[in-house]
């Protein structure tokens, strides 16, 4: 699967959440970094805390 731009990532994440009703912590982290300006280090720390 190839992502061409940020809009594709946004659409993919929203589609998966709405169709499958699954938790995607890594995809959520990518969304937070790309669209909400969350620093990568902060997002990784939050992700690590959720997964441990």
C-alpha cells in the first residue's frame, strides 16, 4: 500500500476507525504528529506508556 500525501493518511485513519471500530495506537500517534502538531518525542512516550 502506498500513501501519496497527508490527506490519504487522514482518510485512511478515519476510515479504519469508523468501519472496523478497532484501536490503532500507532496510527493515532501518526495522526497526532501530522495533524495536531504533537512533538514526536511526546507522542512516542505516550504510545510507549499505552503499550506497556
